[in-house]
C-alpha cells in the first residue's frame, strides 16, 4: 500500500511539473511600424531554456502547403543576448537552424526576416498565399514565415504582441488573452492562424451558431468585405447543410487583392486568399465561391479527420501523408457536390467542372498513383496540382460506388460524417491502417476500388460509373476546329511553368520538362503569366507564335502552331434511363437528410 501511495504521489508531482513546464510561454514582439526595408523585426523573450532547447528552428515547410519553403533562407540577422545585454554566440548550423551556445543564459533574441512576396528565390519560392508581405498600407503574416520555435518546445504556448499603426485593422483567428497578447497553445496553432492587418474592410455574419468574419485588403479599395460575404453566403449555407451543422464556433476569411492571383491556403479556423484585384463580375464570383467552398470545407479535413503525420507535423524534416487524396481531392469533390445539392450549381455546370478536371488530368503522369503523389508531393511539384483534379474525380466515383452498394442510403458524404464523429479534432487516424478502417466501415468492394484507383494506377472507370446514374460519358469525340489547343500540357514547378504531355503534333518542337521561359521577350512568371500570354487566346487554328524555352539550361526559341482543340470527356444525360438509374441519380444529387451524424460544435 505504501508503494502504491508513493507511486500516486510521484504521478501527481510529475503531472504538476509537466503543467508548470507547459505553462511557460515564449513571447514574441513584432515591430510593424518600421516597414521601410521589407524586414520583419522580431524580438523573442524565451522562457527558461535548457540545453535541450539550444536549437532555434525555422520551418522547412508547413501543413497543407506541400512544398519545401526553407524559411531560414529569409533570415537576415539572428542575435541572442543574456540578461545584461551581452551577446551569446550562435551558429547557423543548417538552412533553417540556429544553435545557441549558452541557452540557459539566453534572455532575449532579436532577428530580422524578409517578407517572401518581394524576396525572389531561384529555387522553391514560397507560394504567395503561404507567404508574407510588408507594405506601407498592410502586412500579411503566415505564422511559419515569421516565427520559429525551440527544439523540444513545438507544443509549448506562445504569446504574440504586434506593434502597428493605430489606424490599421487586424484580422486573424487568434484571440487576445487578458494581457493583450495574441495567444496560441502551440507553435502549430500559430502556423494555423495567418494574420492580415492594415487598411482592411470587415464584414460578419452568423450561420446558426458559427460566427463568420471576412477581412479584406484591396489595394485600391475596389473590393469590400461585404461584397465578398454576399457572394459567399450561399456556399456557407450549403456547407452547413452538407455537414448538418458547422464544427467551429468562429471562422475567419482573409482576402488579399493586389495585382496577381496565386490561390488560397486552408487552415482549421481560417483561410487566406491571394487574388488579383478586379471587379467582382459573374465569372470572378464563381471562381471566388468555388475556391472558398474548397478551403472552408477543410474545417472537416484535416481539422476533424487527419493522420498522426498531420497531428504531429515535423517542420524540420517533413514526412508527407499518402492520404493527400483525402485531404485535398475529396475536399475538392465536396466543394462541388455540395453546390450541386444545394442548387447553387446545376447539373450541366457540375458536369462541365468534372469535364475540366478530367481534361487537366490528361496532362499529368498517369503512372503515378494518388498515394504516391501524396508521399512525393514536395518533390514532384510538377505533378502536385493533379491532386485537385484526379483526386476530385476519384471522390466522385467513390461516392457513386458507395451509394450503389448501399442502395442510395450512404455515400461519401455520410462516410465523412461518420469519420468526423469517430475521430474529431483531438484524435488522429493511423497513416498506415486508414485504408483498412475505410473498408471496415464500408464494403469489401471499396477495398478493390482503393487498390485499383487510389493506391493503384488503373484507368478510372468514368464511363461505367456514370452509366449507373443514367449519364453517358464519351472520352474522345473528335476535334473542334473553331476552338484552339496548344498540343501540350503545362505544369508548375519551382516557380516555373513546365511542359507536360506533349502531343505528337508538337514533339518536333517540345518535350516534357521544357521550361516555358519567355514570351514576347519577357520572362514568364506566376504574377504576369495570365496577362502576358493573353494574346495566344486570340489566335485561330493554324496560326503560330514564338516562345522561348529553357532545355538543359540552354535558351532556345520554338515556333508553336495552334492546333484544333480535341473534344474530350463529354457527358450527356440519358434520354431514357432505367428506373434504377434514375433512383441512383436522385440519391447522388441530394444529401441523405435522414442520416444521423450531426457535426455541429464537435
């Protein structure tokens, strides 16, 4: 009995010590009043460092970016001081790591780090929506671009004090504590909570119990948050219906509109969008709505459904998940199907979106499985974008198959709700055993589907599956001479546009891997590509244009003849479907409303 009591006391003491340790907080101060040199000036007051914490780590990448960032490349100075203000020597031991010679004496750290928007990199440039900007009228901070952590303290609390002009507004999912600091329970939470501040506009609404805040930076003031919110309300409502209640109390949309479009980056409680400032015309609204629908759905994946690789993300040497097909592909599927089921998108529009995804998929490597693409996502950036296309099509087919096997009662949406209920924000699934769990919760036939089309590379059964719901599919239907095609695909890698999937008519000029370098004498970049290459869209079949490529580091000019566009991936609703086809299509086009799997406030 005495030994048991002693052991219990030991556990209590150990728990108290642990709680005290975890209450220790590293405090960051960021000076945003001094913005002249595009450098963030950061002061860090560390809390009780030991020899275990001597390495200060900047991120090699971040969850959901699927790219190597090496943020240490942007650090311009790094100094450590003791409590008397004397320098403590440090060594930059790797791209992203600084070693402190005497961590126990460290009382203050000062470092400067360049914004990523205006700091060019030859290799692995940071995607703008995942980056940082520091200008006269605004600042954008994605956590990993400004903040780091000490080894052994990734899961420790962090406080952040931002110093900025009084007339600036700030938008973030972070909340202030009683001391006026923005508080994050872990470094991961900082990375998960981007900050946009400056000359912003704000609009808010409430979807049942969830508060939605929209913050917008628009360079000329053309776009206001209230305009965006008005455009998004139907998507927010559709998501709520799809999930039977939103699983978060508050969600923040951050929009950055300037002179180029880059995309968006999801987070558990917010998302950040970098888009070109333009009038919100119908096509722009459709694109905005579609992008926001995708990012917003990430409140389910990966917030509520994720593997241990996401739960315990390694910022130093990231290991990527093979379930990227689920995080991004299925999320893209959900963002489209929920709009169809809530009448935001009609069936023709939905099938047009699907046709576009299949056409884009044609330009990528069909010998790479979705699981391999997930694992190699950071090193195969030329293939990464296909996860949103092939991954989404696979989600569509998986949904149809599940509905067929369950007689229309339980599709992919219902399975997602079950998985969210089973796991949730604080419980991860097994990276290696998830497929087994997936099959166990469904049918043996789904194991065959996974082996063939997710873990394998068999040709997707689009024709057979859509026939089940009374929709005809034709993979190739000739050419349309009234519309143009290039005769090759284009991928994106290391900030460069790369030629993929060259058709026989263009093989004499191009080969896969060529870098599209210059057009009309100007270098092609992500920022100027849309505007610079616009004249190509005005050409007719048989016309030609010149473009410079880089092959084996040698620049050469090639002459490209515009091709008639191939008619591919055609969908048509059957005129005389069977009763079974009609019944399954009706189930496919609606949520199973009597399903018991409420998501609200998980």
